[in-house]
C-alpha cells in the first residue's frame, strides 16, 4: 500500500535518503520490489525532518502527486540535511481520498508517523471517538485516523508502548469483506525510531553513523531472499549493536524484520520484540 523509511544518525541530505539510492523511495514510487499489495506508489509522497537548533517540531513537505513528477522537491532535496528523517510514498487505499492531508508523514508535536497498510476506516473512527480527548484526524483516510489514535495513545504511554497499543487494538478490525488489517507503522520523535511489521515488509541497516529502517532495501547489492522471519518462532527478541552484523542479514548489511514484531532503534542499538507474545 505504501513504502516508507526513517533515518536516525549523522546528518544526511533528503536526496541521499530518498532520491539518490538506486532502489530508494523515488524508484519505489514506480517500481517497488517487495510491496505485497499494489504495484505502484503514485498517490502522493511526503518527507519530514528535524532541525533541533531552530525548533523541536519537525518540518514537513507533502504533495498529493507522484514523487517523480515533483521537480521542485528534487531540486531542494540535496540542500536539506538532518540527523532524523521520515519519508513515504503512497498507494492510496481504494475509496480513500488522494489529497495532501491524507499523505504521510503525519505530525503531532515532535512526532512523525507513516502507515503502510490498510484498516477499516469506519471501525477505526469508532475506536477514536471512544477515546476521550482524542484529536481530530487530518483527513478521513484510514492512515490519518491511525495517526490520531497514536497521538492519543502517546498522551498516556511511552512511544514504543503507544505504537504497540494502537497496532494491537486495530489488528482486531476487519474490512466488511473480511480483509484483515495491515499495520506497518513507522514513527519517530527525533531521538528514536519505532516501527511495526503487521502483514507487510520491513528491513533495517545499522552502521557506525546511524540506522536506516525501510519497507525494503534501497541498494542493488541486497539479497531479496534474506529474511529474519525464519527465526521468528525460535527467538522473539533480538538486538543489534549498530555494527550491522547479524545471522539474519545479507552482504549489504540489511536485516529483514519478522512479521508481527516491534522495532525500537536509536543510534546505539536496534531491538526487536514480538507483538503477540
């Protein structure tokens, strides 16, 4: 349904993260390699980044057009650098609006969020209305409602627990035709990355200068067959010390996150834990 990424570490330009990689978000907007639902991400894109010396809240650039059509973004992307970036390209759920307010990243205070997946928007809205003090969604699209639920949860819980709370709550909802929810969330507050796998792909690459979490690898050296899911039944928690070394990775350092897992990363460590145990 979408592709997204988050970077935390040494400053990198938006172009280095989204435009320059041979299989980065720009290419994923028309030719994703691992997307399980849909074939193209042409319904908008967005990028959020932090400039803590100027303000704690992130900046954001969103458009309801394909990334490859926006020459203005490509012209500025090489001039903006940040130590924390979250970006996404969108394939809209059938029936959902194609508009800027429906495009990730969504933001609230110091938080940025993207949702790769699908959820029953009407049922999710009912859940939101049942939470006193919950904010009004930016859009009627399912992802905006998921974001509003997350903002409410973060008012009560630490970020990793809030993300897990939202995913587990929404995982019980189905579409009228019985289609289960897909809930790959990617969230950052500028100091950590929190992500989930719930019926779609996610990988990460940790190194001495930072950690990149993405729907799929962005280089042409990665082995698409590499996966940590083979170990998900035997080990429901794993750590990386930032070296990128793992038995579940490939030669380029990418590690696939097993399904139904929570990822929490900072510049020192990546931790994976099961969402269902």
